[in-house]
C-alpha cells in the first residue's frame, strides 16, 4: 500500500522531489517504490524527463485502478477500526470564503451536536485553491461556489445561491437603470474566486463599463469597504443577511440584474466517500 500511495502522489505532484517531501520519504525511496511497482507488473508506468513526470498509457490505466484500490483499502480500514454506532475521527474540509464564513459554521455545529466524537479541520481559501487542495489530497472534501476543470475531481451541486449588487446607504449617486452602472467604482474579489467568476460574467453579459476596481481577497473586506460608501459590489445574499438587517448595506434596485450560481462539493475522482464524509453530505443535502 505504501508503494501505491507513493505512485498516486507522484502522479499528482509530477515531480520526485515534491513527492518525497509530501510522503516524508527520501527521493531514492520514491524511485525504489515506483521501480518495484513497474517490476511487479512488468511494465513502465512513468515517463521521466529532466523537468517533469508523465504517465505511459499503462500508467494511466494503473492510476485509475490505483485510486479505486486506495478507496477500497481506506473503506476496509474504516469498517474494521471505527465504531459502527458512532462516527468518530477527523474530517478535513476545504471551503471557499462565502461558504466557509457564512454557511459552514452552522452545518458543522449541527453535525457535531449529533456526533460529538467527530473532529474538524477547516481550511478556507478561494475556489481554485480549495479545488487544488482536494486534488492534492490535502483535504477530504471541499465546498466551493466556482467551477473546476480538473480531471482529478468530481464536482456536485448541493444548493443554489444568488448574487446581488449592493451599495451603502451612504452612496450618493442614484442607480435605477443599467445605464447608471456605467463608470462606477467596484470592489471585487481576486482572480480564482467563485464570486469573481460571477462578477466577470455579470459585467460581460450586460456590457457594463467599469470605472475603477479595488480588489480584496475576502468577502468581509469587501463588505466593510462598501459599507463605508466605497463603490459597489456583487455579493452572495447568504453573506449579507446581517448587513441588510442592520441597514449597513442595501441591494441596488435594478430589476433582474443578479447572478445565479450553485454551491457544490468537490471530491477526488475515483474514491468512495468515507462514512464521515457521507454524514457531512447528509447535512449539506
């Protein structure tokens, strides 16, 4: 199983040095693991160059089967060693900012109330980073609002979201029509964020002429800036409920001008969700 784990890690990292660091092995040991597998199956799985590692056709086939073998092994471990009546152990969750800061805390609180032996490690970042975390097996599951194009993961929607244009009550310029949005200042998320994907689509689809942009790497930073009267923003309704309630933000009243998207969970392709992950999915769905 150790050699199988080394092979899967090498395919994902595409580099012997990074694989050795990830697996806490020496680089010669990584090479021995791969050679042992190739010797056992009497075929070459890896094409080595000076810059990177790629798979032979046989290696592609073995990689797909290796993911299934790895999942079966972990499933067997869980069946044999975990208590069947009570979930326990660690769930490593990656979450994009909107979900991690505004939806996930309540989900985790409800799940932990029913399963007190569960532990959680939460990593929050933008959508691209959280999808990469699943691909590299740094987390067991990621919850995101953007889209993935990676062949190593599977993305499944679990909830719909709506993004609306917001401003502060301090914002002086009247905005009643699409034309009023031209040449305005926008406070936006960084590249790689699911909210940024939605903003770019809204601007392009409606041919809105952007005046200036200020970029923040968190939704909280955007809300604080816009609440102070600094421009407009496109934000998830799930993230602004408190501000709407207290009147520090308001939705710009341009009829029909909003973005729809799906919140989704991302899992590594070829693996079966563990019992703990299935419990989390039950709460999501």
